[in-house]
C-alpha cells in the first residue's frame, strides 16, 4: 500500500459508520416520512394559509396539548402497559382547579397543586392495582376511567350545582399556563417543547430509558436483572395521570372555564399519535422523537382538512385513511429495515 492510498480514505471508509438500514431501523424514521407525506399532501391540496402563523397555530396547539399526554402514554406502551383513564383525568384536572380557585375563590396555586395532586393519586391507584393484582392495565384503567368520570360529575353537581365552572386566573398563572402568544399560539406549546427535550434525555440518554425498553421486551428478565419494574411501572402511571391533569389545568386557565365532558377524545388520539410515531403495541420499541413526529402528524391531518376544498362531511374518512397510510408506511419501513443487511465488499 503506497503512502497516497494510506493517507486518503476512500468514500466508503468516510461513510463507514453510516447505514441506510440503521437509519430506517430507527423508530422515528417512518414517523418522519409519514409526517413529510402528510405535509406534501396538504401543501398540494390545501391553501397557502396552512403554513401561515394562524394556520400553523391551529395544528401546533392541538399537537402541544395532545403531545404532553402522548409522551407518557407512549412510554407505558413501550413498557407493555396502557392507560386510558386520561380521558377522565383531563376534565378532572380542569374541574379541580376551577372549583377550588374559581367557585370557592381560593389561590390559583392551591387549585393547580390540588389538580396535580389528584393526578398523582389516580396514577398511584392505577399503578398499584396493575402491579399488585396482575390485572391487565387496560381493564384497570378502564375502571378508573369511569370511576373518575363519575366522581368528577357527582362532586361537581353536589358542590356547585352545575357541570361547568368559570375560572378567572391571575396574570402570572395566565402567563405561565394559559395565554395566547401573538394571539394565536398557546403557551402550552413551549411546555411541550421543553418536555420533549427532557423526555429525550431521560429515555435515550439515561439508565431509566433502558429499563423501560427492557420491561417492554421481557418484564421477567428485566426484574431478574435488578431493574425496579414495580416502582417504574407505578411511576409511569403517575406520570400519565399527572400529565393529563396538567393539560386539563392549562385548558381551564386558558379558556377561563372547565367542563366535566371534555377529554375523552384524548384516549384514542394519543394512542393513534403514539402508534403513528412508531411505538409497537407489543412493547419494547419506540422513541420520543417518533412520538413527537406522530403527534404532529395527527394534528396536521386533523386540522389540515379545513384548509382544503374537500367536503367536510368526508373529513373523518380522509383523516382515517391518511392516518392508516402513515401507520402502514411506518410498519413497512420498519420491516424493510429489520430485513436489511449491508452488502459485503
């Protein structure tokens, strides 16, 4: 080998660490391509208003509220569990802060603390029941879904005589949790972005993330390896319920009122976003960035239809078909990646 050959690395050597198979094997790869396809569709069939500030706000606001709930739901699914009680926890969080700080006039910070505290209690109940009884988490959280809904409805009517309570928060609380930035973007978007960064670090750059993936792969082996599966499972359920209560609290402060009927759509919307984001229903596979992309994809599809000339009566069909295509494309790329093997030279 001459000195020129030794000193000049070949193109294949320079890209030796890069592999398209490895790229597409990443959980967020299919989610990103699905998001890209959705953007192209609405840019082709929608108006230019879709990407203007007001248009972007319409789907970013949806993505932020949904994304904060979708992250812990995704982590539970990666760990092999599921929490559908969030459908009741969002209105529970709203009504708690509205009743305490709106109806009874107590400090807003007490109302916020009570709302988040209620989320912690319900999360503990869900987590403890799942790990102590071995009843599937779907059944446990289905029970708490209806129990919390009934509790919130009954207490609201008993305490206030109505199912809708007004709330006027002070300026600082509005600034932090419930205002429109530029009269279009909800401030919760910044919470969503900040939480995304936190989740990325914890799940992908700390031992906790490895533990969650190990639980989804084989819980028994994870427990035998010394991973605190019981505590971690309970913590994930607490995180899920508290996140839902936080979103409900922000909505009550933003819209100056709370209702007992809001929140049920978050159950399926969050699961759809997580699946579109590349998380397997069987657990053990997924990523925070993928869930982030999946949430935006759902929000864009959900709101983008209003920027097209399509008949609104067909909106649900179009949304369903596009989301299904996004999921199928995600699965296709994952299958291609798993069967990919680089050619040997």
